[in-house]
C-alpha cells in the first residue's frame, strides 16, 4: 500500500514559529523486542546532555520503555502496543482489538502529539512510514509546521533484495523521499551500507549521513538488582536482549557446560523479559545442576553487567553490538537468520573485520541439532580472543557526537527564530 498518497492534514491555526526551548519528537518502532527503545534512549540521553534546555518527547508502544534510565528533559507518550511474532505476523500486544483498530488509535495519538508538542526536529526509528503508515499524516503536518524530519536507520536492515521489495510494496521509499529532510545511518559507512539496495534519487542519497555506532556508558544511579556472586570473578555474559528469540542460544550454552564441565570461565545468562515462563523453567531445571552457570532475569542497566564481564556471548542485535564495542569485550556472536538476515549480516561482517568471532547455529539452516562441544570450544577460546579495539576503525563509536553535531544548527535556528518572534535582542 502506498501511504504517501493520503490527503495532507490541515495546517494548525498556530503554525510553529520557533520554540524558545528546543523540542525533539522521537518515534520508536516497537513491534518486536527491546532494540528500538534502547537505541532511542541512547540518542535521547546524548542529545539532552549536549543541549541543556532541550526537551525530548518519545512516542513508543513498548511496555518496558519506562524501565530504562532516562535523563531529565525526556518524557514519553505511550501508544497501544503492537506485537510481532517470529513468523512476521502482527497483533495487538494487550488490547482485545483488531490490529487495524489499534493502528488507527496509534495514528491519531501520534498526530495529536505532533500538533501539540510542535517539535523543531522529528526523528523516526527505522520505518519511514511507521507501522502500517501510521506516521504519514503526522509527517505531512510537521512538514507544514517547518519541523526538520529525520529518519534514523541502523547499520543493517536485512538483505538488500528483501528491503527493496518490502519498502517498495508498502510505499516506504516514496515516504522517505517526499517527507524526510535527512537520513542518519547509525553505523560507519566502511562497515555496511544498508540502503544500497533501495532505488533512491541522487538528491536523497546526498542527504545520507553515516554517524558511526552509538557509544554506550555505564548507567549512573543505584543498581537495579543484585548480581550473582560469580560476577565478582572473571565470567562470560550470555545475553539475548529481550529474549523472545533467544532460547536456541541459551540451550546451546547450557548444553556446552553439560558436555564439558572444564570450560574455564563460568557464565551468567541474562534471560530477557520476553523469554517464555515455560522455557525459563526448563532451563532452570538444567542450570540448577551446573555450578558454572548463574542467571538473572531482566536488567534495564545491563551495561553495568557487561562492563564487569570478561567476554560476551550474544546473538548480534544492534544495541548489544554497540555495547560490545563500547566496553571493548571479546565476543562470540551466534546470530539468527529468521525472520530477518540483519543479525547474520552484522555478525559476518564484524567477524570478517576481526571485531568479534561468529559461530553459525546449524539449526538456523535446517539441522536437527547443535553440537555442544562446538560451543564448548568457542566458549573456551574467548579467554584468548582479541578485543575489538585491536582493530583500527576511525570513528567507529562516534555516532552520538555526530548526531548531536548534525542537529545543532537546526536547534540553534529554532531558538533564533523564537527570539526574533518575541522581540528579544531586537
């Protein structure tokens, strides 16, 4: 469906004339896992740190958005959640409504927020048109207001042919071309070019800015939980992000310790909030017999635990990869390849560059089982694996600084317009 052909909303009576306090509205695509809200959080925190009087409002349907550490100056508008299953189907996350009804509610709330907040800058995460085109009326409204509209793209989306077909079918290419002023790619151009497979006009390509990865830091404040005693000594952190699709990796790690109790380092497995209760209970029955494995449920300040770890085992999602680079940890990535190739492409490229080691999951390719001793050997090898910093890649982690630098002129222009409109300095 081509969402770009819907009629333009009327211009509000009081169109934006510039805000004395700069305002940024962010849209976090939230249909699966924690990746989008965690990336949005990192950017929002960096922006308010660089601009003391900035207000950032985040639109999200994530049920866990409020669990994370956000700086003063940031708030949320929560819209009804949408859930995506592993096979790609969508449904209402909590409401007993058809997904089309939920989408209509979300679209209305997003438009009302944009009209009331009058942002100087709008930043969308990943999906130019939003979920099923829900952003398009607001994009047109904000264009009439004079809002700078930016689409932020992670380093890898999917295979080029898949993204080209998908974006063409839902009109996302037209929306991006017609309604966005800038494209920020949250990764280095030397690592991957996620939009190469999409037919964009030359003028639109000239607006693409590669920022580098988003550096992460250890959150301040009090600890959100008590860690196992094993974290006081060298250990491996095994994390699958939200955990909805992480059962295979967790099973493989557990089976490695079952097959080889002499793996040098113990592991701490972070299950994630979306791992099913049944899977977690089954895993705990096995883990209770293994002295070298401890577990935690969900830590919204997982950066603290990663900073303590000697090495990391993960699937290769964007945020975890940023954390591995930021805390300079030897890492083993075991990516999934369904429903998207994103993790596989990222892990393979990172392995090719020497930033991490990749281990392919044979069950992703149709095998009936995984070899526990293969994982045991990979876990043992982590102790002697080089750190990512041993690979020279200038600007690898400059993303947050480059985003702030890119937005600064637009925020300054808004403040100048507001001052002129009020007669200040005249």
